C-alpha cells in the first residue's frame, strides 16, 4: 500500500492494487478546505465523464490509425526480398507481449463476469479486500495495448529509414522496461500486486509447499502460454547475441535458430511444473486423482519432443517411425485433456447438466442452465484441444501467422475454461459450507435434546 503496511495472503493468482484511495481522498479534502470551495463547485469545474470517455476513445482510435499508417508505409519502403524476413523477426519479438496483453484483457472479463454472477472469487483465491478489480485489470491491459504496438511501430519505422541501431534498441528497451517494472522494489506500480504475482510464480516453479487453488490455477494458465514462453526465449537469445534487426540468424541451425534444442525444453517446462504440483498434491492428500492428473500433463511431453526430433533424425526415420508416434501421442493428449476438462475441472458429470435442464443441477450457478452455452463450450473446447497440438509441434511452426492465431485461440479457450473452473470451485465451497452448517445444527439439536432430558 502507499505509505502503509501491506498485509496480503500467501496465494494470489493475479495482481493486487496499492491502497491509495485514502491518500487521494485526503488530498482532495485538504485542497477543498484550502480553497474554500464546495463539492458542488468543484464538480461543476470538472468536465463531464461522458465527454472524457468520448475523448479517450477518439484519441485511442487516432493512435491506432496512426500506428497502422506508419507501419504500413514503413513496410512498403522495404524491398520484397527483405520484407517477409524482417516482418517475421518483428513478429517474433512482439507477438508474445501481444498475446500476454490479450490474456490480461480476458482475465479482466473473467473478473467482471464473476462479480456480476455473485461468484466470490476473492474467497476462492484467498484474496484480501484490496485485490484488483476488473476495471484496474483493464486499465493495465489498456496501457499494454498502447505501449507494445507503439514500440513495434517505432521498430518498423526506424529500420525502414536506415536507423538500424535505433531500431534494434526498441524491443530491447521494451523487454527491459517490462522486466524492471515487474521487479521494481518501490511502492509504485502496484507493489503488492507484482510481489505476489512473482511469489505465486515462484511457488509454481518450486512446489515445496502445499498446493493451493491459486497455484495450480495459474499453472494451468501457463500451460496455455507455453508458446509465448518459447518465443520469449528465442527473443531473449537474439538480444543476448546481438542479432536484433538482422537476418543472419535465420540460419535454421544457428544459436537461436528454429532447430534449437531450447525450443522444446521451454515448451515442456509449464507441463513439468504442473506435473510436479500434482505429485506434491498426491503426497499431501494421497488422492489417486492427483496421479491421474499428473499422467495427463505427462502426455504432452512426447508430443513436444517427438515433434522436435524431425530436425535431428533422417527424413525416412521421421516419416516411417517418429511421425506415427507423434500423431498417436497428440491424439491421446488431446482426448485425455478434453475428458479431464469436462469431468474433473468443470464437473459436468458426463454432460448431465445439458440433458437434465428441466431440473437444473446444483452447480449451474454461473450461467443458470442455458443449453447453448454448454454445447458451445464443450464443442469449442474439443476442437481447440486438438488444434493446440499444432502449436506444441516445432516442425509445424513455419507458418507463424497460423501458429499465432492458434495460440490466441488457446488463450481464448483458457478464458472460457476459467469461468467453469472457478464456478465449480465456488459451488464446492458452498456445498462444503452447507454440509458443515448442517453438522453444526445437528450437534446443537442433540445438545438441546440432551439438556431437556436432563431437566
């Protein structure tokens, strides 16, 4: 908090805000007292909120048009043989941050729906009263939406006008600023939020403690962003080796090339982290369900490494032996993950919520039994689970626009998944609380009957 002691719970899956409301209210009060004004007079001097909103929207669209125009003109200045290669490089640096920005927008939408549906997500994630609301999440996403494309536009403009060294500094500067903001130790930019986000990530990487709901919820989201982490690794590799704004690195077998061993390693890390969480959960609870869940995440490992083997084996061996194994592992991973989403994460109990809407199931509290919603989420989840294999397969990543679209769709699938996963957890908490209340009432009734008998 600004100027105060921060007290927050251990587990927090998303950012938290600094408690600066009181500070600003005190400042406003003191200014009004010093000027002798009244609240009505001060309000009369302020512009209309509707006018401010329209002005912001107009400026946002003007900025978007300017970025598109400058980027298009910059690309048209390049020669045809250089244009595609350079656009691929620019895309590599900026598409991870654009995907992260979309995930932040989606998370804000999740929080808004939870608030509208009376789902107490702060209780589910064990948050205090100062957690970020959907408005503050969207404010962060808005700034990210402005900053990332602006940096990309500068990158294209400077390179097309011959300022190669200045162009190379743009993605380096952007990544450096993002890293500094995340680890900045001073009480600005939502210090408590950043601290607990990093703490949660630390708990995911090193699951030496009991696994809370927030821990595996965020870890599941990270598995949907494995492609983002892979591109971040490749971008950082180019920056470290000073290959930004060049095309020399397009050698497939170069240090940061598309055949690098680091690509499958980074792709598989989120699944390994989640697998270790399941093993830790089994150690604590002895529930066999945790082992079955760990098996689900282990099925992603052969998909990733069998795909990467294409660049390290003879073509005949790949076609006759390794590609059939890759197809089989992809099929098993997709179906197993789909089954787990439906029956475990969402607790749809083999679609009973669809076929028994005449008597809505107890857990239908978020959508209240609208048939088309469940048909849509089940069908789209199955399709996107299958296409997700495309993203995990390094030998299919030559078409970067297709992979970007599939990754964006996977983030959208995870956005849908979050609604029903949190809904399921919320209903479990309510059921458990109701069961405990019934036990307490039964014990009190027994005590009263015992007292009456004694009398």
